């Protein structure tokens, strides 16, 4: 994939000086009947959509809407793109956590792009399809993640990449390996539209637990397939129809076969390039961006519908507003829990992972007496996010008690010596309504996992709520090379 030379450029630079001057002249000439005395128009004054926050979900939405010809105003209270999922350099990272000045021996400021919410991208998943659909891939370069692992019985074990590799895996005994191989061959051949591949099984009725049992797989194998390959966060899927989980497993296996080491890819220079790429797409299609500009008030009409925003003594109107939960009144969102994340600096790869420069480890909750999984991901200089010889490991999980340090102990125990650790605990939110009645379309907070699959589902739901139609996801994730 092509690499841009400056991945941190402001996307609004795509709008030339002449166009900016023209907008300024028009703004000075604008008068609006709805504008109260003493107030001024914010930017161009009237838009189809006002989007608040430059997190990944909001930037994807602004890019997609602008491509469809909508006039978009995109605001963020921060002076950088990415909101809660930004990538920070060393100085800004230490400043955010009030950790003083970075030590001199850890590397230079420009060597670090540390993600606040690190997540890997499924190589053939829906986020990749969105990047291809919008051609944002031309702004970014990706590299594969070297290893995918699962924690079982106190050990870190590699997730088998092929049916043949499954026969050599220490995850299972000899006879279980053969049953697992037969299961994978069935999953690989299964096609929802071809009854002959179903082998008499109706996966819209049969539960995932029943499917596992059909192949004679034992509960430990159910657990690692569901959590490390299907990326389920808990056990609720086991008693639900198997079809959805089987499709997730097929995407995992398809992504894995593409690169051979793991099913995940990750942008060089960190995830901050993703919202910037979609912001650039929006700017190219006429979107207006305003960083370091907070929203003091979302304005509603007599029907309770959002009609615009106020920032200081400036106002703008729109047909609807979109944003992350932090921009909306408390009655518009509800808390869904808390997530603890630990960003750790290491001077070595994670032990027992084959000296991999990058890796994901999933600790299924039941393995350590928890309901929720613990996720560990690691990155290094190979993805241009750290200085040479420095590794970043991030441990995250959903809180089940009131002691954050205790929640992440099983993950931290896998890391070996930790040079520096930064810990955050955040409350997650979701919208109370779908947004159609009040024209306030709100995204959900990012989940605790180290991958984007659940968050992309929320993004697709947000897009459908706004536009009333599904985003076309029929593009083949293998078509990336043909796009250029």
C-alpha cells in the first residue's frame, strides 16, 4: 500500500488558500434570520451536518457524508485529531498522565506515536473494507502483526494459522487436534447460500455450543476458538444461533490466510493516521474543520430536535448533529461500565511469544476466573511507534470490581520487566435513543478489546441511523492492490 511522506499533515491543507479566502469573504457577508443579535455565524453558518469530536467513528462518518455531497462542519475541543483514540508523541503522553518529563534514555520525541486506545485491524474485516471503499488506504501504509496468541493453563500459546498447524499445536491433545482440524475444514467450506456445504446443519437454529459438540470438541477448545478466533467477549454467544459466530470465524481464518502470521494489520505511525485520513477525505470534498473549538451548547427546537451548536458568541445550524458521548447532555447517554487500560514501556519483546516485534494475546476470562476477557497487544519500532529497542505493551479489560490494578494483574504478569506504566480508567457510554426523534446521532464508547470488530459494528449502525441505509460493504478486501 502507498505510503504518504507526512502522515501527520492537517487534512484541511487540501483546501487551497483561494478557497479559504472565498469562504472568509462569504462568511463576512452572511446574515441569517435565525442568528440572535450580538451573535455571529460560526464558519459558514448553515450545514447539513455538524459533527463533534474527531475520533475514528466521527471522522469516518464525516468522510462518508461529505462524499455524498453533504455540507459538513467538523469540530473538536482538542487541538489534535483523534479525540480519545489519538496517537501522542512522548512529550504529550507524559503530559497527559502528569508524569513529568520523559527520561532522556528512552528515545527522542519524534520516534513515538503512542495510541491511547490501541486496536488492531482485521485484515479482511469491515474496517478494511471501509478504508478501501473510501480509498483512504492511499493515505496510509499498513504492516501485519506478527503473532496471535491465546492464554491457556498459565501458558501463552500460538493460535493455529492453518488446519495443518493445528495438528502440531500444544493447545490440544492428539485426538482433539483431529477434531479441531475437521471443524476448521467444515468452517472453511461452509457457504450460507450453498445448502450442500451445510452437511445437514441449520446454523440459524443450531447454537454455537451445539455446533462445537457436533464435532466432539471439548469445552477448553470451545473457549479458545470463541475468544481468540471468533473474538467473542463473553459466553453469551454459546446459546445463540451459530451462524453469526461462524461468519466471524471465517473472517478470522480468511484474514489469517492472507498474511500467514496473524489476521491483523496496523498502520505505520499508529492509529492516529486513520481519523486523519478520513478527515482529509472530508476536507477534499468541501468539509470545514475547526480544532481547538469546544461546543458550549447543542441547540434544540420546540420539538426537541437538534438544530445546531453554539461556541462562544458564534452559532451554526444543521439538519442534524453527530458526536461522541462527551459532547451531549447526560440525559442523552447512559453508562455501560468502566474500562481499565495500562500502557507499558518495555525494553524487550513480551516473553514467550517468540521474540515477536508485534503481537496480540487474548486471555479468556474463564482462564483467570473472570467474566470478561483481558487483552494484551504489543508494538515496536517496526511499526514506527517507538524508538529502536523500546516496546509498547497495552493491557485492557472491562472492570468487574473497584480495583483497576487488580483487574489487569494477569495481563501485566505476562510482560516481564516494565520500564514505565500509565494507567487510565474510563467510563463507557452508549446513546439512550437511536437519534431519529431528536436528530442527535451519538456513537458508543470504544470497547475494551484490542481489535476493532465490535466498534465497527457500532459505526455501521451509526451510519444506518443517520442515512437510513446500510453502507455498501460488498467490496473485496483483497482488491486493495487493484485500487492503484
